[in-house]
């Protein structure tokens, strides 16, 4: 647990960090970034919380087995979407042209449309969920282990 | 004997590096037409403006599945290694 100045600034800044991570995940098919990068940004927000508030305080509301469930469900959604295109081939983009995320942008430079790219936004969401939960679980578990060691010493 | 073996293997390795450096294609002229295909057809085939995202999640989706598996295994290992034991 750091000083009150650090805690106040962290609780203000963490909102922007988490929203930026979700933005990178959700706009992965338009702008640079995607599931992996956005999940890493989100996990850096969790790291900020761990540094500012301490892992024991954070562990009251963020349990590692919940993060494990999130990570596993992200992996299952990803593989399920891959199997969804199995009528043609594994990992076929079966949502292009359909009413869901089915718009096709004109070839060449264009301003971008969020409602495009078929199955890619869903895969970005699944991978983003998986990465943010996985990296947050690693950070939380390691921080908890170090605090236990400090107490025992 | 051992020093001779090290010298021979190192010289072979350096010879391979030099040969690769001499035989590499010029910068900006890749050996295959795959990149031109992806740049021209990404938007009409996958609908994604971001060609990198289209490659990662659509053209090379199987590779991303492997990456996700690696991350899953890493997280499983770390969580198992740092688990809390019950006192007593």
C-alpha cells in the first residue's frame, strides 16, 4: 500500500488505462493493435493497481480462479469461432457478408467502419479476454507470493 | 581436440551466415507474391481494414491458436507454481 497521493492518482489513471486497453481490443480490425496488445495494456492497468494498493487489498475483489475461468472461456470462444467456419475450412471467416459485422469496406484507403471484418472482432474479443485474464492472473499470483514471503521473513 | 571441434563448427556457422548474407534478396523485393495478394485482397475477402489483424486471425488463424495455447500453458504453469498452500 503506497501513500495517499499515489493511491488517488492510480485510481484516477486506471480508468483511462483500462478503457484504452478495451478500445485497442475492440478496434483491432481497423487500427493497429488487437487482442494481444489490448490485453497487455489492460493487464498493465491491473499492475498499476497492484503497485498502488497492494496485492492483498486487490485480492479481496479480484480472485485468481475467476481470472482462470475468464481465460479458459476466452480460449473456448476462440476455438469455437474457429470451428464455426468448419463448413468450409477451419478458421474460415464465415461472418463476412452476413448481417453481423458483415460490411465489406471499399478496397484502398477508407476511414474505417466498426461493423466490418466478420469473425475477426469476435476473435479479438476472445483473445483479448484471454490475454488480459492470463496476464492479470500471473501478476496477481506473483505479487501475492512475494507478500507472503515478506510476511514470513 | 575439443578446441578444434569448436573452431570447425564455428567456422562452418560463420560461413553459412556469410553465404546467407550474400545470397539474400534485395531489400523491398520479397521472393513470393503472398504479400501482394494479401494487400490487394484483404479488404474484399475478410472485410478488415487492418491487414495485420486479418493475417493473424484469418489467413494464419492456426498460428494464433498456437500462440494462445502457449499463453494458456504459461499461465497455468505460473499459477500452479505460485499457488497458496494451506498452513499446517
